[in-house]
C-alpha cells in the first residue's frame, strides 16, 4: 500500500471534534490521540503547502481557528479532509496521522521555530498567492 509502513497502526475510530477543533484517532490497543486541526493544516502534505521540493514550503499562518468541514477516506490508507479555509488537497496517510498523533510536541516546536525564523505571527493572515509574473506599471 503506497505510503503505508506495515507496522503503522490503522485507527479503529476517527472522530471529528468540531468545537475543540481536534481529530481524535482511536487505536485497537486502546490508545487515543487528539490531533489539532491547526497542526494538520499547517503540516498539510499537499503540494500547495509542501511545495515540490525542499525549500519550496509555504509557511501557513492564521490557521488557529480552522475547522474540518468534511472528511473522506482515500482507499484504505488515508484521509482527505476539507478545511474551513477551503483547503482540501492534502491526503493524510495513516503513517502521517500517527506521526502527528505521537510527535505533536516536536511538530509544534518545529512550526514555532519556522514562524520565528520567518518573523511572522502564528495568527497573521496568509498573504495572497503570488500574482503571475507580469510587469507593474
């Protein structure tokens, strides 16, 4: 299965908590994790966020209030959420979701370090995508 390690646990239950803005992942061994929507959104696996190679990432900001408005399964290996800001191109494999669930502290630290390095606030609105490269008059 593409993007799935054989030892990655597959959730037995997935619950969208709209009010607290977390995705709850329940596993057969009784473990349960709550992954904040914001974390999922800023680390979206989509090309729009990740870019097409190292250094191509687009730092995401202003996503603290984002919610998941729809959630669809992709085959038996991933979930594809639609976020309230319209973003819906990220396909989250069970591997990634388990990583988000178990490495939240590291991922948050990484995100905050990137914000600091870029000199932007977590809640700053996203700049509009760059316009086509034309000449301004």
